[in-house]
């Protein structure tokens, strides 16, 4: 009788342990989904800040020691270099930038994530004075901060080959189709 009770108790414990493991896994998936939604919301805010040319708001998406590299901008490390890059871009009346991720992935540890996607931009060429447009791809690496927020620690963008084109006067830029995904 004791053997049957021991086996029965072991089975109950095994089922309970399996349930906890499954619950922990689904909790991790829910946490990853929550993180992805947080990053998507941050991207929406970031795009709005590009539109309003809010330099301080743009810089606030980065950690103080983040690294930033983009077409036509000297790569820079730290919030001072990033602030300067955005401040310079914001003085250009033609400057516009839009981006959207097509993939967001969260590390199993829950403290790192990355977003990958496409961007389009419009700007005034400093050499020719012409308004130009280009498009390309980016990858941004996010790190969870001690206050629970997510900030970019690495941000790289690259223009697609042969994507740089002059914008015809009086004609609006045709932006690349922005695809939002997770």
C-alpha cells in the first residue's frame, strides 16, 4: 500500500512540477510579448518626436553610454554625441525620418531585446543644397533599465545601395512601405 501511495504522491508532484514549468514558460512568453509591446509603443513615440523635431525627447530613448551610427552622421558614443547628431538634423527644414520594426526579439533573460526594421528619410544635402531622400535598414539593441524602462544601447542604420535620390521640387517624398510586426 505504501508503494502505491508513494507512486501516487510522486505522480502528483510530477504533474504539479510540470504545471509550474509550463506556467513559468507561458509567463516568460507573456513577458516577452509585453516587452515587445513596450518597444512598439516606444517606436511610435520616437517617430512622433522625429516629426516634431524634439531633440531632447529623441535623446531620451538612449542610455548615457549608447552608440549611434547612421548614414551621413559621424558615429558617436554617448548622449552628447547623439544629442549633437539629432540637433544638427533638426535644424534642417527638410529633415523627416520614419521607421518601423519588422522584427522584435527578446532575450530569454528578459533584460535585452532588439528591433530590426526599415526607415525612410528626407534631408538637405550639405554639398548640393538639394533635398534628398533615402531608405534603408536599422537594428536597435535595447537594455532593460533599473527603473524597468527600456533604452537603446546600440543603434545602427544603413542606407540601401542606390536609394539616395533627389526629391523633385513640389513633390512629396514617397516613403517606403512601413511594415509593423513583432
